[in-house]
């Protein structure tokens, strides 16, 4: 199990694009997601679990 915490910040459209880009390029399970807003900017925090079989030390 490899847990990662990712934070995306910016304008709503930018954050949406970055989150979608990340999720389409990585095989992960989302364990927790939080969102906060300040003015026209948002922050999205993801805690994800990446399968061990995809880690470099697993031989890939």
C-alpha cells in the first residue's frame, strides 16, 4: 500500500482539469477527498492509495 496526499489549488476549471488528468493517468483508490473555497479559487485535497504492484521496487 502506498498512500499519497495530493493538493490541487487554483481556479475551479484549472483544478478540475488537473484532477481529471491525474485520475486518468494513475491507478488509485481515493480514500478521502476534501474541498475548500476562497473567493474564486478552490483547493482539493485527495488521499489516495496506489497499488503496491505499480511501485518501482516491485520490478516495474
